[in-house]
C-alpha cells in the first residue's frame, strides 16, 4: 500500500486501527480491550474490523474458528500519507508553510523545532 494513495479512515476506523497498531495482532476480545474509551460496542468494533479488512487496512489468520487480525499498513505509513494530504490540501504542498502555521499558533515550540532539526540532520 506504500506506493498508492491510502484511503482516509473514519474516526471510528482510526480508533480501531490505533488499537491494532498498539497490539500488533489480536483476536476480537483483545482488539475491543485495546480500543480507547469511550469504546463502541463489541459488535460495532467487529463490524469496523471487517470494513477495515474490505478496505485493505487489516487482514486475518484463522485458528480453529477464531480470527486473529493484524494491520496491513503501519501507523507510520498512514501518518505520512495523511500529513502529505494535509500539506497538499491546506498548505500548497509546503511542509514549511505547515510548520510555520503550527509555530505561529504556538502548537510547536522552538525546542520542538530544535529536536526536529537534530533528527533530520542525523
């Protein structure tokens, strides 16, 4: 999925994906337990997992009659795509403009920028 455009997740789908990214692989009850409260009902979460599977975000392996689900896309790949989309749609594809906007709003401190610069220079 890395080379193609990734579909954007709904809020509920992202909530379930966050749980899956955190646990790596999990059976239904493990996914439900990992979803941050307020969490949807058990059946709702399973429906979302099946939707994510249809969309190509999740796959499963079957053990007896139980499915263990796992993400097909990493949190980092999804984040990168969404940040790129945000930069394209709101900042003319300029990450510099996006960071400048965050600095102007005081959402990013100079210490944060310093850390980022050191990370980039590595």
